[in-house]
């Protein structure tokens, strides 16, 4: 794990930079909607530009969360096998959440 | 061998936390909270994709008293983690390491998070 420490450092910062921009954009967009009715939310998400940014946001969120949770597990779970298991579980869960978010955003934007 | 008269080192419970220590702890706690919030966000997205009664149910849960309180917490966690993340990025490129600067930026981030959360909810 330590051999990829520099990669982890860079990936965490790169995804953080993406999230600063997209996170503020999303917070601003949501608070600017006329209402949080289904029509209003779907209308926002089906604008192609918004949908693509939401896809990027989903990927960055899942990735950044994965990197953060990994550090927490490595810091506090000391039993080697339990640590390994927790890391694998976190990786699988974040992959699933990331794919689910991306698919759902795509489905809202371009689905039937 | 053991000297019961010697002074004890301060324990966390009686230690007055410097603001920098508070922000460091909060950064990790808010990060974890936001990771859990990602599950709720995904659930809301899926309800949006499903539409109809699924969306109504999700919004009813999220707009309940408990739901609003949690969302208030998550929005504050979001702005605090984002602000403190930017603070970390400045450190990464070598700025703001002086004690006075670190203290000032910690207060700045804390105040930014409070104001940003308030603005978000007023506009919402």
C-alpha cells in the first residue's frame, strides 16, 4: 500500500480540485432551482451540459470517498486480515455506488 | 518503580483544543459523514429516476424534521470539508504554515462553512 502513496496523494488532491468546482456548482444549482419538484429536478438534470457535469461529479465523489475511507481504515483497523477485508469491502462498495450513481444520472438524462 | 506523585500528561478530555486541532478532527469526521451521505444522495437520485410515488416518498422522508436536521448537518459537513480541503491544498503548495496563519485560516474555514450553509438554506 505504501508503494502507491504518491499516487494516492495526487489522486486525492486531483479529485478534491474537481469536487471543489463541481461541488460548488451543484450546491449553487440545487439552491437556484425554482422548486425541488420532480419536474423541476428532472428538467435540470436532462440538460446535457448539466447531465455530463453530474456524471463527472458522481465519479469524483465515489473516487474521493474511496480514497478517504481507505486512509481511515488503514489508520484505525490494525488487524492485518480485517484491514485487508475492510479495504476490499470499501473498494467494492464505492465501485458499486459510483456505477449506480453514474447509471442513474445517465438514465435520468438519456433513458427512455 | 512507579511514582504516583509525578505529573500526568494532559488527556484529551481536559485539554483545551486549539482551533487547528478541532478543524483537523472535523475534517476527518465530516469526510466520513459525507461518505455515508453519498448513500442517501444515491438513494435520492434513484428515486428521481423512478419518479412518481418513489420521488414523493423520498422527498417526504428528506423533508421530515429528522430528514431536514440530517440534511442541515450534511450541508454544513460539505462546506466545512470543502473549505478545509482548500486550506489543505494551500498547505500542499507550501502556503500558510505559520501558526498565526494556520489559526486564522481555521477560523476563516469555520466561518465560511457557517455562512455558506446559511446561504444555501436561505436560497433553497
